[in-house]
């Protein structure tokens, strides 16, 4: 298929807001595609070049793309920034730049999806010295072949932001419709493989049966099961009867695959973080039976107390000088579930999985099994809750002992009860440089929630308090890399990072497109264990708004 046909299709659906109509259009578009095109189109539609857990990445930042566009258009960066401000995004600016380019290629080849994929794969394979230059060259060549419309979508794809109003849910439903299979089945296959492109190809070739046969496999990460907020101890007990109570550790989630002599550790975003956690990897190898997938939490402990969660994330981010960090920030792994033991075991009840978990691990200094108490008694739960808080953790998890492990699901089988007020996880979309002493720092940040259906980001306000000077230094370094435009002291970012913020109240407000604003928002921490798509949605804001209303009356 020609890349032009894909770009034209994107253009044709960009203005559609009806979910049903979008699903229909996408379903029709993908129906007749052959396997490779189908795979690529599905990923491209959701703005991805590779599935999240794939170790390959383009490694093309905003700066590099600006350089390419400067080459293509023969214009200065300031001019491009001006266009972005006028038109609203780098995609539209690219379209205009390519329209105005003077360079004419004789006998230009028409870009196919396959060719674009090949170039992307080549770019992502480049490492080390000279790789940046080569990337600029390859991309300049690619834009040289592109029509203006193709350039618009190439840029958006490279920036992982297609702006089509098409979330993963719509693509999932379109796959189900195109190949006559159940939406739930597509969803489950996706949670297990974390690769919608692959799921589409299987649905097309082997239908329902093919999807049903997709099993959890060692070394392919599975979306993690998540928890809902429990209103109270009483609610949880009346919901489940007997509950399995565990501490809610204040650390970072990991999934560990250990088998066939290989060990891999995945973060909550399904990134491979094995190299950053060598001591955990080593000790798992010594203390755990091979052929398992474990689920648990990594925490940092010093002198018997958990260190703040940021330290754990610093370990996860670390690429160089890891061994120094092993001493500085000592980690422990608490296993609380098991998904695979020589075969998939997610459909077995939690109580049985727990028995299996206990049989495969021999505990050590760094590797532990999370303590679990089964009870119907409110006082028991309260006691465990207080113990957890006194030990420096967040609260408790209340789990249904009869429940299966449902990948990717935030359901009622797991309830979390936290001590602190519920906070919001919001996407950082812009910022403002500070004044006076802080003029070299980005000192306020603009936040947005997600719209789960469309994938759009809706602003809810700015946060300017709660930061230490050290936070601001670190954040400025991080956010400087992803500035798309400047306008006076204001900057816009590629939506990439999530902040956890506390607030006093959620208010209705016409000022932002979400329709809500936060009263007294305060920065708590950078959640770089969370993907943009995992930030809180407009639906959650609505729910919290209604809840606070209920509490007041
Ligand atoms: P939250 O991030 O607030 O939605 O809470 C869910 C997270 O709590 C999970 O993703 C885990 O990282 C973490 N967690 C800590 N202790 C446990 C536990 N015992 N069981 C399940 N999740 C836990």
C-alpha cells in the first residue's frame, strides 16, 4: 500500500468525532490489507512505530526533527517555530514546509508503507558515533520523497501523536468489526501480547480460534492487572466476603520473566529495565525456580525504612554507573502474584496462585514474598493498614482470593486503600520560564487529562507549587529536550511525561477544554513509570468531582 493512501485516509477521518463512524471507517480501511501493511497501519494509526515493550525506538527528538525540516525547507528554526505557533502543531508545519520546498527530485519514487517501515527500522538500528548525522540524512531523504500530506503524518508519527481522535479502544473495536470477532477477545489478546498490530494479523488470518489460542508466553510482557479505589474497609468486605490483605508498597511495579536461562524485568510501562536492576536479576536467578512470570513491587530500603519512591525511579532510569547506584539505593523485590509457572496460570484463583508463588521462591535479603492475610474482620484489616503506614508504605491492597489475574484490567478484584488523599496523574503539555532568580528554570507546568476514547489531551490548569529547587533543576533539564515551541516565556512540550498532583478541590471551569480546573494544585512527583495513555482521564475527573459534591452535601 502507498503511504499516500494511508495519509489520505488519516486526513479523511481527522475531523470525524463520532466513535461509531470512526470505527466503521477504520474497519473498512483495514479489511483488505495484506499482513505487513495491516500490522504497520494498526500501529501507525495509534501513533506508534513499535509496540511499547519492543526495545527498538526511533530515537528522534524534537531537536533532530527541527534540523531535518530546516534542511528540507531551507529555512531557519525560528521560522518553523513561528509556523508551529500559527498552525498549532509540527505536523501542519511540516506539510507547509514540504509544500514550499524548492528541491525537486526527478523520477521520485512513491513512498509505500513498506518503505517507510524500512527507513524507520534503519533509523532505530543506528547507535553510537555518527548516528545522529545519519538519522538526519535518512529523514531528510524521506521528507524529500514525501508529498505535503505525507509529511504531515510522518511528523506526527515520529512525534507519536497522530491527533486523529483515535484511541486504542477504537482501533480494537475496528479490528473486531473488520474480522468478525468479539471485541473482548481482541482486548484480551492485546493485553497478553501488548501488540495490537500482531493481534490484528492473527484476527485476520485465524479469527476467533486464533485469538483464543494466544497464550501468555515467557519473555513477552503482559499488561499488568490494576486496582480500583476502595471507599472503605466495610465496602471491600461486603463486596468480597473474605479478603486477602497485603501491604501496598510504595515502590515501582515490575514483571519478571525467568526461564530458558534468560531473565527479563519489565516496568509498569512494559519497558525492559533488566540492566538497571542487576542485583535483583542475579538474586532471582539464585532463589527462584525457572519457568515463571512473577508480578511484584520493587522498593528502595535504607536502614530498614523505605526510601521515597523517586529513588526507585532513579534506579529504573539509570543507564550508566549502575553499580554505584546499587550501593546508594539498595532495592528489594516483593512478589505478590504469579502469572505463569511452566504454563499460563492466570485463570486459577488468587488463593491457588499464591500457593504456587510460595512454592517457587525461597526468600532472601532482596527477594521477598509479600505477606498476605486472609480475613473478614474489619479490625484485622485496620491493623494491617496501620502497620503498613507505620512502616512507611502507602496503605493496603484488598484482593478477592477467588479472582483470576486479569491482564490490563482495573477491576473490582483488587481494591486499594490509601492513607493520603487521592491524587491525580496528569500529562504535562506546557510550561513557563520563571522570573528573577528562577529565570533559568521552567517553574510552572501546564497539565492535561486524557480523553480515553479519542486519545486527546484536555487541559485542566497549571501547577507552580510543591517543587523544591532541586526538582525544578531536574525537571527543567528533562523538559528542555521536548520543547516544541516558545512564545515569550511560555513553552509547549511533546506530551511525554506525567505529574502526580494533589489539589484542594476540583471545580467546573470554562477556562480549559476539559471543563474543569484544579484549586490549589501542588506537585507531588514525576510519574515516569506511567505512560501518557495511563494518565487520569476526563471520566475520572468527573467521578471525583461528583464524589466531592456528594461528600459536601
Ligand atoms: P496505583 O498506582 O495507585 O493505581 O496503585 C496500584 C499499584 O500499587 C500497583 O500498580 C503496584 O505498583 C502497587 N502495589 C504495591 N503493593 C501492591 C500489592 N501488594 N499488590 C498489588 N499492587 C501493589
